[in-house]
C-alpha cells in the first residue's frame, strides 16, 4: 500500500508539471509552487523596467527621461539624479566654465520632442505634460567636490524617490553586476566622501550610496548613462 501511495503521488506531480522535462504552458516553477504567467508574456528588459518603475522615481523623473534628448544635444554623457534635482556629470571649477553647457542645454530645451517608444509613451505622457514645462536650467555648486555644474530643478519636484534603499533595489532587481567604490575629495581639510556604486544594466544605471549620508543604506543618487537610456526610450535616436 505504501508503494502504491508513492506511485500515485509521483503520477500527480508528473501530471501537474506536464511530465519529466516538460512544464505546462503559461506556468513557471517558483520554489515549490506553480505561479501562473500570461501566455506568451516576456519580462521587459532590465533598463526599461528600471526607467518605468514608480517605486524608484517621482513623476518629475519620468519627465526628465522623456527629455533626455536635451541632455544629449548638450553633449552630456551622464546625469546624476537626486531626490530634488538632476545634475550634469560634467564638472567645472568655476561658474563661467559651466556657462557654455548651460547655454547649450537651454537652447536644446526649446526643440521639439522626438517620439518615444510605446512603452515609454504610456509611462511618461502625463508627467511630460504636467512637469516638464516647469524645469529650470541653472548652474549650482556641488558641495561634495565643490565643482560647478548645470542642473535641472523645479519647485517642489521629486525626481528620485526619498527613502529608496540599496536593499530594496537588490530585492527588486537582484545583485548588481559589479560594485565599485570612489573617493571624492573636496578642498581644504573636509573629510572626503566614500561612495559605493552598484552597477546595473551594463552600467547604464548606477545606484550610489555615500558614507556621508545621515542614514546608512539609502540611495543618495542614481547615475544614468544618457546615450544608453536614449537608445532605449526613443523610437528614433535623437
């Protein structure tokens, strides 16, 4: 009887999984449970998932992503996204050295927007209409390294969501492809900042943790590769 019971149990498992080496269509084995999946559904590429994730970004960030062609036209290779501003990765030692880049970006902001891919149109359209007109380009001094850079701001804006942690990023997207560190020295005797960088999507998205942050483990900023992101977001290369 015991052998018969084991045989029946084995047959039940084979029927549920479709037999040895086979799975039922539209189902994936997760742990010990079968989780239904829509027939033919494929997960979106990692960069697309990250750039449309409302748990990471405020609506202002979506308007920035839909406007990345402006940064590309101004010659920017990367931007740094903080909760309250978007900062050019190009550093200058004086405000005057940053003014040509400010002029380029200001002129690019007046150009017509290129078409977005369908997935990004759905995610960004409302944000572009409500938030993008309020963006202001200006030059600010970055305290961390005392450089002067071009930034985008908007009163009351939220770009990177406050309170996002490295742990939540890993839970959502898995372990980073690599982790590196960078030491940022300012002028004078101020203690340098030690940054830990978590690289995703072939380095197109880098989550940055700073040892100077008041709360350990928080994402201080996100560095976005402008050419890589524009290649994914826009229907045609800007």
